[in-house]
């Protein structure tokens, strides 16, 4: 994160600092159980990160994914809008997966054939354990989690940083699903959910931006290993 701040221009540096400052305040409010202020800070997170992307000349699908995530964040804070939030986040994952595949994620995965297998097993196990406690949300959660897993899988095809972002996104939303299914949760689950979510979105966004900038600087496609090394 510090390297990203240092090598950014004045505008993008200011936006990124604002994002991390808002993240720190939000996590502190979540830890303190300070409603509704934590909802207000949550609503600022993804717009700030989305504003940073064009400042760093990042791709439009990434901006779309972050803004759809922002819509999901807001919807999840409103009673009765859980499914709407899930649909918005599903749209964000469609943007991520489409972008990753278009940018050659499948080529990267061919060198790591075990990754899709491992994630498929994880997805199947999660659905199996969550299914009894989800009630009417069984099919929506199963479908959404499949898209979420697809993001995690295709992210691996673009290097370590982006792959870590996809894995953390899966972890964050899995904890939400465990809460829905009344399964055991870690202490301060809300704080863990938001910390992993913020880290996930930042790793995805910064990894994509850094990889694209490295490719543009060298005028050629950058291998995932090279991109993650520059991240």
C-alpha cells in the first residue's frame, strides 16, 4: 500500500489516502458498534476506491465493479434489501470475471490447473454446509457464491496480489453466509468481514491497475508472475 501511495500522482495519492483514512475510521466504528455512523463511512469506501482507478488510468470494468459493490454495500444496510444487494454484488463479480478472462486469465490458469479444482471443492463444501440453514436464500446464495468463486479462480490467473484479493473476497462473503446460516462465527465477525472486504477490493483494484500500467509502459502483455512482482 505504501508503495502505491508513493508512486501515485498528486490527485490519485490524495484519493488513495482518503480511502485508507475512511477505511480506518470505518473499522474503528465497526469495532465500537457505532451505528449508524459506520454505515455512512461504509458508503464512502468504494466510491473513493473507484475514483482512484481513473486517476491511475485503470480500466472501466474495474470502475463498474467497484460502483456495483458500492450499490451492494448501501443495499445491505437497508432492511429488506438483502437480495438487491446480492444482485448488485453479483454484477460486480460478472465485471471482474469478464475482465479477467478477457485479459488472459485462462492462460494463467492453464499453468495452475489445481487452482480451479481446489476452489470447486471449496465452493461445493460451502454450499453443503450452508444449505440447511439458509432457508429461502439457498438458491440465491448458491448462485452468488458460484460467481464469487469464479472471481477468486480467475483472479489467480493474474498473479499473487490479484489472486489474494479474490481469495479475501471469498472469505469475507463466506463469513456473511455463515451468519445467515447461523453457523459458528469468529469473534468480532463484523470487523473481520469488513477488514477482509476492504483488503480484497484494494488488492483487486491495485493489482489490476499496476498490471495494466506495467503492460502499457513496456508495450507488451505482462505475465502474471511479472505483474505480481511489480505490485
